[in-house]
């Protein structure tokens, strides 16, 4: 009888360890109060003009065992905020974001690059003004932790890239010396579902 019990225990333990070794992908929802997309453009070769999008939603799927993932992020273009109402209105019109025709931008990240356990970059497709082009976001400080305040597992980090806005047909002012290069700085946190 003791032998049968020992065999049953061994089978149960081996099944449990097999489940741990074959970790499933984990889904996370974007946490909106810790997620913002900021952008910077050089102004007249002197200072840096900055603004951000306040409303960002979406999901992240991570498989830490396989070092794979997927990001599905939607940016509310109408939530652009520079702190200057007249400038915000200009950013929203047809010269730039054209929110009346394209109220959202979308990033679908499909290639997560890791160095060991460290996420180094996410490559995917950015859709802006109805056009889609590839973008690679470089990661820094990516980390996952158990948040004791909300009693949930959270992953997040800072991401950065520089795009040429003309790739998406946003050409206004380039002939007047307004730079084509736009630096994107993304802070993101997401909570396990």
C-alpha cells in the first residue's frame, strides 16, 4: 500500500513539475495611470517641443519561458496634450494627427527580443493616419513584480524609438524646417488578467 502511495505521489509531482516547465503565455491589461506615449520634436534647432497621449489602452501577452510576446496597443489621438490648448488643436487637425478622420493610432508588436531574461526590444507595426509601417521599440528597465497594493502581478518598462513622421504621410512643415524625426518615449505598465 505504501508503495502505491509513493508511486501516486511521484506521478503527481512529475505532472506538477511538467506543468511548471511548460509555462503558458500570460495576458496583461494596460494600466492607464502608468502608461503614456510621449513625443519630442526639435523646435527651430534650439529647444525640444514635447507632448503626450494621455489615453492608451491594450493588452500584452508574455511567455517568459519561450521568451515570446505580443502587444496590442491603441492610442487615442484626441488625448494629445502639450499643456498649450492652441498647440493641441493644431496637433489634432489635418496638418498632423487628423483626429476627425483617424481618431486612433495602433501598435501591434509581434517580435519580442530577449537577452537572457531581459527584454531588449519589441518590433511590430505602427498604424497612424491610416498607414502602417514597421517600428522597433528599444526597452529599458523592463521588469515584472507582484504589486502588494493592488495584489496583482505587474510588468512594465520604458521604451523608445525615433520615427520619421513622413512615413505615415504627416508632411506638414517639413519644407519649413520642422523636423521629420519624432522621438517616441513610452512608459508602460500592465496588470495580469
